[in-house]
C-alpha cells in the first residue's frame, strides 16, 4: 500500500514539518527519510534506538499476529470500540502509540465503518519495524517506525492517543495531544493470565497495578474487562508465551512445563481507562 503522509508529521531531528517529495519524506533542513515500499516511513533517529533491532522481534510480531487473528482477544477489541466510538469523528486524528501489528486499530476501524460513521485519520507507530511492516499490510493509514520517547508529530495535533500494553511516555502523549484530547490506556490487571503464570513461575509475586492517573490527565471513564479463553491449543500457547514478556522471564523448568501442555484455558483481566488532557 502506498505511504499515506500526514500534515502533523515532524522531523525527529529538529521538529520541523515533514513533506513527501520524490519518494522521500523531507524537512526544510533537508533531513530525508526513505519511504519503504511496504508503505511506511522509518522516523527513528539513532538516539531513539537502544539496540540495532529495537522493539518486538519478527518472531514476536508473527506470534502476536497469529494469536490475535485467531480471535482470542476479540472481546477486548470490541470493548475498546464501544468505549472510543462515541468520541471519534471524521476529523479526528487517532494515533495508536506502540501499535504492534495493529490488530486493535484495524478492529476499531472496522467498527467505525460498520456503524456507518466516516473513517477518521488513523496513524500507527511502533519502534519495531517488523510490527509496522505487518501493520502496513492491513489497511491504508499513516504508518511510522518511531518511538514514544520522540514521537515525530507536531505539538497539539492529535485528538486521541491509544496506548495498549505499551511503553507509555505520558510527557510525549501530553505534548502531541490537542487541548482536551483523549488518551486510552489499556493495561493488564492483577489476575491477567494467572494460570499461565502459575505454570511458568516457581513463585508467583503479587502483581502491582498502577492505579495512579498520569499527571496532567483526568479520568473520563474506566472499565474492567475479565473473560476466559477456553482450551488454547499448542500453537496458541506457544504464541501467547512469545508475544508477552513471560517467555524471557520464565525459568527453564517453567518453559518446559509450558511446552508440554496440550491445552490451556486462560483468564484475561485488563483495565481500560479513558483519560482527558487537562
Ligand atoms: C506488548 S506490545 C503491544 C502491541 C499492541 N499495542 C497490542 O496491544 O497488540 C508492545 C509494543 O510496544 C513496542 N515498543 C516498545 N518500546 C517502544 C517505544 N519506545 N516506542 C514505541 N513502541 C515501543 C514493541 O515493539 C511492541 O510492539
Ligand atoms: Zn529535520
């Protein structure tokens, strides 16, 4: 899909506006960024990279894609849609920060179209180029490789930021949001994937939930979503482990126990908070 430029784009190096010219995105200081043939731009500066291949790996993105496309978390996507739809218009700029392979953004878009509402402007970015390559295959939107720490978007240009299981940077979200702009924050709750965690960790520590509102935001609405996903098969169990940080934290024995499972039922426990920039 061809790259879709947006007037809110700014240069990650000097903050000047970016424009699409001759297959590149350029600022007036002639910093230039190639448009990838897959339809995205990599606006990650050297300072924003903490490794050569930052963010989720190709294997993690493929696992998340398979798991989410199997529909196991569809009710979460529906809850996100129910919460956000009343707040989105055709003029809105909706930004998914750390969008991964953009399953939730695509579900939101489908929900909007199904409801007969016109499509808003949608932009997704992630620090992982593998994530953005997968996202750009889904539908036409502005897709960027970029970091939450240095979002290449103008100040006060965004109506809604979506931050699902992401590496939040509230100062950046505040900067890019318009006055009274909205932030959807989705986080794992204390009971999230408890059965799986019992299997892979010898001792389970209590999970601390951050209930504090980020500075400069007020609460519009919050919801808690709990549901069970029965009988995941081996492929889905291995995908789930790979798409979460658990695989890296689990003990060797824990990983063996998980690998031996033929089937597993999981419980999902997530909190959704819709916040408004003060
Ligand atoms: C747990 S995944 C969630 C992905 C997606 N929001 C979802 O719910 O399916 C976290 C994502 O954050 C990305 N990420 C990590 N650090 C980031 C950063 N500094 N800026 C933007 N994205 C980042 C990872 O590459 C990964 O795709
Ligand atoms: Zn520049």
